[in-house]
C-alpha cells in the first residue's frame, strides 16, 4: 500500500511513523491545487484535511481505494463520485468536542472581560495610573440568556457549561430536526432578539449558508456577544462589517468565509472583533485523538476492505 498525506502541516507536530507498518508513506506539508493529481496518481490511500479531491482528481487516481479525511467535515471530497468509483471515504467524528467547547469559552470570556484591552492597558498605561484599578464596562454571564445555534454534541456541551455559569440556555436547530429535553428550543429570530450571548456550532450547508445576514444580525441586542466556532459562511462577513459600524455588538470568529483571510478583510481592523485562526479544534489531545482515528480507519480498511 502507498499512503499519501497531502497537508500534514495542518495536523501540527504528530507521529507519522506508525503508518509505515502499512506500507510506503509519502508526507507533503502542503499541496496546491495543481499538485494534487500528480501526488496521488499512484496512491492507494490518501489522507487529506482541506485539499480538495474532486472528479478531475479522482479520474486521475487509478489506484486510489481509500480516502481518509483528517477532519469531521467531508465537504472537500466529491462523495458521490467517489462512491460511484468504489472508493471508500472516511472521516473522524467528535475528536475535537472538548477542545472546541473550551475555546468557545475562551473567546466568549475574552470578549466579555475585555482581556485583550486590559492586557494592552496594563502594559502601556497602568504604570502611570493614579488609582489601583481601571474601570470598563463588562458583565457577568449569570442570569444572561445564552443562545446556541446548532445543538449537536459541541452545542450541547457548551450549553451545559453555560448553565454552570448561571446562564439561561436556549437553542435554534439549523436542521429543524434537533430536539432536546434539556434545553428550550426557539426560533432564530427570538434567539437573536433575546440572547446576550450567542454561539454558533453548526455545519455549513444549504440551511446555514449566510444564515446570519444583515437582516438577522440587526436583531441582536446592543452590547451582545456573537461567537462563531462552527464554519465560515454561516455569517455573511460583508454584512457583519456593516452591522458592526451600526450597532454596539462584539464578535469572536475562529472561522471565516475564506481561509486564510485576505489581508484587506475589514474584520482585521475592527476593535469589536476577536479573531483566532481556525484553531478551536486543535488542542494536543484533540490532534492525538484525530491521528488515532485516522490510524484505526486505515488499519480497518487494510484488514477488512471497508
């Protein structure tokens, strides 16, 4: 078997040695679109995180039998065409739940408690202060309504943790199919109008693309917090920029419509936005679970053919 990792750099510092027991292993740190076909043309197994495997690529991969996606989302592979060609495609589910939940709170608390602002103040102005403190308005989570958009496994865990802070949790089901006895389900407009904290934990699909456009964003309360650790594209970024100029809301983004972001993206200059580079999933423990899932899927395929 020949195994090709197309974008190993996206996995960080992890152990690739054990995969050599399955056969020849080629590791590429990154792979551009025009390099993909050449790199996998003789591969039996391909591991990709974000490199796109479409019809044109599949037609030129004559030996390809198995595609392992190094993520939960599978939208970078043409699944229907792969199935038609008899190529098995697997992902790794729920490896990053704890990491994303933790990062959600890191961003929410960073925004509410103005951590970046206060750190900058202490370094530049606090030594010359006439008093021991510096007052800026921030609020407590206890008693606030926390709206969850997308009550999957991550959303449920965020909701439970939010309740530990004393928040009143409501949720909106983006599929319309999700129900819960733990939390109150509401419509999207009600959630946006009434929640002081809103966090997004949904996939990107036809139901969620541009879900939060100008009309919906304008429903948010003054002073409220919006955090997206789901997928870029759920929030319309152009319309978000417009709302940020009109309303006093604060936003945390770990995901973007285009990744990496363009250097001229106006969100990079906004003081109302806290940004992280699509890393909520990437704790040490999560990446270890991911690599273990990849290993087990490949092992199972080689031993049983599925």
